[in-house]
């Protein structure tokens, strides 16, 4: 979450969330309600596993809709790439770790799409926030918990944009 308590989202994030809400309301919810009605018709609800599952699925769907709607209501729209020469959201950045003599590439994304195993880091993470707005060749000091820090050098910036394979986090 950002400092003011709102979720930082790009316009593409907002579009994806709106599409998911619409899908859940028009496809998932009717199917869940139908399954719930069919399970209820089976009889004794106290021992009806189908009813329990259908009710759980319906509740999870409704919870996800509420979660996404709340996220949109309090969202802060962030610009993906404010300047052609600087690091922005959805840019792939190659950084050189001076202490380790290693180079890594990361794509900076909003928190709802981060996945460190896929090298998708949040713009709110220590590394991501330190890189935002920087340029190729900049030496950047990254502070981490406990007062430790390390330095990276930005080797390159690619304006890669959003990927269709990016997955939004569940709650």
C-alpha cells in the first residue's frame, strides 16, 4: 500500500480490475447462485457437502468483488513512465550489483502484480522505489530493514510495458 493508504495502480491495472469485476458479476456469480440453488434442493443442509461448497464459492466470489471495488474506490493512478529517459512502472531495468559483481534484470510493476520469482518487483519495494525516476548510469543506494544498504548501477532501461501474462494477486 502507498503512504496515503490507497493502492497504486496504472490505468491498465484499473482496466483489468474492472474486467474481473464484470466477469465475476455476470459469469461467476450466476453460476455460483445456480450451484447453490441446486445444492439446496438436495435436502438436509446440515450434512450437505455440495451446499457447503457452493455457499463457500459464492461467498469467496462476493468477497473478491468487494475487495476489488474497494481497491478501485481508493486507488491512486500512477503514470507508467513519466519520462523517456527515466525508470518508470512497467520498465525492465538492468542493474549491476557492485558488491557481488553481478547483473540482474527486473521489471518494475505495481504491488498487485509483483512476483519476485519472475523478476517483477513492486515500485514500493526498497529496490523498486529507489530506481523509479533514475537514469541509465546512475549509482543508486538501496536501504533495507535494519539500516543495511547496498549499491547498484543502472545499466539499461527498456520501456517494455505491461505483459498479458502478469497476474493480479488475490487477497
